[in-house]
C-alpha cells in the first residue's frame, strides 16, 4: 500500500524561508532553492510530504531522487562519494612506450569520483539481481553534492540502508606510492555521536532520546559492516589490517537514522590496488560480497522473513 510519509526535517544546513502565512515553504539546502513546498505544522514542527520534497529537490539539484519506492522491497541508497569539482583522491598513472626509437610518456589521471561511480553501479547491479531489493543512487552523474545533502536524501526517499562508496589514499599526499592495500568497511564511531552539537530548541530529555536512537543505529550499522566484512573475507578479498570493521567519524554517516556503512574499496596509492580498482572482476566480486552482507543483515534483523 502506498503510504504518505511526513518528515520532520532535522537536517542542519537546511532552513525554511517564508514559513509563515500561506503554508508554502521554500527549502534551501547548500544555497539551492527547492521551489515551493506545501507543509503542515504539528507540535511546533514543520512537516513536508516526502513525495513533494523529493520532487522539489530533484528540480533543485538535477539528480533524480524521485519518491516512488516500492514498499514491499528493501531500499538501499548507494552514495558514490565526491563528484563535480571534488574529485576525491587521485593518482596520475604514467605509461611509457617506444615509438620510432623515441620514448613517449603518457599520463592518465585516475580519480576517486569516477571509480566510486563505477563501483556504485556495480553494487546496484549486484543488489538488484535480488528482486526483494531496490537501489537508488545519490548521484548518477558527475555532480557535487554536500555531505549533509547525501544523508538527507536517505530520509527523502525513505531508504532502509545507506552505503557510501570511496577509494582510499594515504593522507593528503597524491601521486606517491604507498605500501597499504585492501578493502575497508567503516561504520560511525560512538565518540563521533557524543560530539554532535546540540540542536537548537532541543530539551535535555529530547536530546537524550535522540542520542539513544542514534547510538542504537550506530550499533546496528556496526553489525551491518561486520556482515559485509565477513562476506568479503569469505570471498578472499584482502582487507586492510586484520580488524574486520573500522569505526570513525565520517560526516556522511554522522546523522544517519538508518544502518549506514562507508566502503573504502582499495588504496589508489598502491599499484596492486589500482589494478584491482579498474578490474571488472574485482568490482563484481566485492559488490557481490556487499550484497550478501546486506542480505545477511536483512535476514538477521527481520527485514526479510525466510519462508520455509
Ligand atoms: Zn572519498
């Protein structure tokens, strides 16, 4: 059955203009205006119909986040990190060949944003082979999206899981070979949650409740990350360090209200990993592990009931 979801918008970086009077508001995120949105007031909060918000934001951002999810499927929002002017990490690969006795060197730049996009489509393919799942991408083209906005999309489309895709590097150095290699799976650290700023107008009781919710979600995210890491190990994918799951403070995961993980699919500063990151086989194999990890979690936590 099609449900109408009303959201309380609690994303920072987000504000209402013209909230008074005619009950039409313009939503502004990253300075981009959404167009006019009808809203209702309830208990001191402004609520927007999710389908309307999705429509307006699609117009404002140009990336399709249309709200037409199928409620009997599990919706995974896959987020290809970076985009537009933000290339993420990069590596200039040099190749030399001899031509008419001369040595010709060519440089090709591998950028994280492009690799992330390729990988996101691979995960989409792996997950959607299972008809119980559907996948949306936060971006399908080379556009820049802010971190709060990526997380916000998961609310607008009412996603069940959030998977952000990245490629690793060693510090801020570029074009330097590094000995580190392997896949990493992250979830948000509890310390990061404790450091979250108090939202305006939140009573201590409400803040406590919200923190408890975010903490529970961080624990669930850790379990999801663990399932994915286990499946990667099973497929004999090298994982960086023997720690299965890393926890860290990533802005894109910080306020997620659904189980959320961040994948570092390999180190761009490592020659072996670079080769893997461009290989269809590696992408297919690891994307399959990500799907299986999601499936394990979905079964374990009752998203999917196994009928026997
Ligand atoms: Zn990144």
